[in-house]
C-alpha cells in the first residue's frame, strides 16, 4: 500500500479546508494509506475526516503569558526551553518550521495542500518522500522581496506545483516562468451528492421572507473576498428602493469592520450576518440569487456548489469565474464596482426572460469531477 502524507494548517471552515476533505475522501476510497499533518488541533471540519486517515498535530510552543502563569517549576522550565528553541529557529535560523520534529516515516508522496504557512517548507525539509507536490489555491501571488526568493527556492524543490484552475495556472506562470513546465491543473472536487443532500436540512436560525428578494453569499470575511463591495452594492440597491434581505454566511478578519459599516449605513434590516455555518447549503438553496463579490478567486468552490444547486448566480467578472460560468451563459458577470453590480442585479430581478434563460442553462449544466479525477490519476500515476 502506497503511503501519502498531506500537510495543511488547520481544519477550520474555509475553501481550502473544504476541498481538502473531499480530496481525503477520494484518496481514502482509492485505498491509499494517508497521514494528515496539521498545525492546529480541532477545527469544525475534524469530524468530516475519514476514519482511516491518521491525523498528526504539530504543537506550537507555549506563549510567554502561559509560561509566566505556570506554577510548576518543572513544567515552566520545559515550556521555557521550547519557547527559546522556537525563537532560535525563528529569529536566528529564520526557519521556524525546523522547530517542529521531522517525521521519520517514509512516504511515496508528500503534498503541501496550502501555499500559506509552514506546510510548503516542512514538506521539503522535514518529510522523506519519493515525490513532493505543492497545491496552490490562491487567485493571485503578491509576495515580494525575501519571501518571494524563499518561495522560489522551495518551489524549485517540488516535483509539481498544482493549481486549481487554468486561469490560476496562467497567473502563477507569470510569476514563476522558470517552473512553468511543472505547474499542473487539478480542480477541486465538488461532492455534488453531499451538497444536494445537505441542502435538504431545515434552516433553524432565520426565515427567508416571501414578497421580498433573498440573496445569499457564503464567504470568508477577508479583504480579497470583497464583502465590503457587497455592502456597497446593498447600499445602492436600498437607494433604488429594492426590498431585499442579503444573508452572509462566514467569519474572518473583516467581520467586525463589515458589521460596523452595516450599522453606520442603517442596513441591519437588509444585510444579515449569520456567522460561520458548517452547512450553508439550505440557505443557498432557498436564495433567489447567489451572489459572490470576490476581488480574487482561484476556483470558487461556492460558485460550483451554487451551480450544483441550480441557482441563478451573480458574481465578479474574474478570469476563473468567466471560465466556470462559460462567459456568462451560466451566470451574470459584473465589473468590480458597486454601480455595475447593483444595476445588473436590479435588471435581472425584473427580467423574466433573462432569468428563464439562465435557469435553463444551469439546469442543463452538469457539475462533474471527471477532469479532476483524471488529473489526480495522472499526477499520481506512479501510485497504483
């Protein structure tokens, strides 16, 4: 049995983590022996991990505050030693991932499933494997200076770099042209059956009202996801006199900022922040429109899930979303400004012909994983 190790930061609710779960299920079904290395214990998606997957958690050292508050002299000394060791690797060696112990087990394949944090470095320096792959999920590359040079050095050591869309591959090639021949496309797996089944569960924390328009957005609250743009669009729609409620499912760094903006603009009755939901699909299913306002995307899993749920989609006109929505055949693509979005949404809501055309196209569209499965098989062709 071939052995695979996959490294990721955590199992919190996010696009990378959700795609990781479906990837692990696929590998488990293929009968591979899989270890999953994490830098954070727990996470809402932990229970979704197949039982056969072995989880290894690498623990950070205690914080200075924890060390100060420790009453046992022996434990305090142990924690202090680990704290000083981590600082040595961070500030002197400048490779903090070397603080964590090397994994002695030998693998056939090692996969850094995230381009962020320690996984990409740990996979190279602290893992023994015949083949090593880096998954790249972000829609842009913005690192410069020393960090870019470090990435370039470590990217060179991977056998392949995997992007999740053709548009993402093209983007990454523009930054790492020397490695263009080893950048590979493997789209995320979309578990359509799970999405459809989960969408049948009842919504218990709110009721979508009749007689008004209901919108849903499922997204991490971060700058690149454009929730601020969504609030600007909501402001424009309210000014147009549209009666609507817009439900936002997710959490993140900009949540409080968005919450304050909604309050300042008196949008509390229009924009409802429901927080992170392990199962967002019942909300998506009941929406009149599924709206995504991202500034950057690699491969939007939620857009693919909305297609599986046969929803009318309005989203940003980004290269990858243009590909997914077939140049507007499967959804409305908008320029990156509030007026454009608000205009297109308002027009669509009162244009039954346009709605019917989109509904027909989406109903006929099949969300398939065939290309993804073939790409995984090609990438791991030496594993039987």
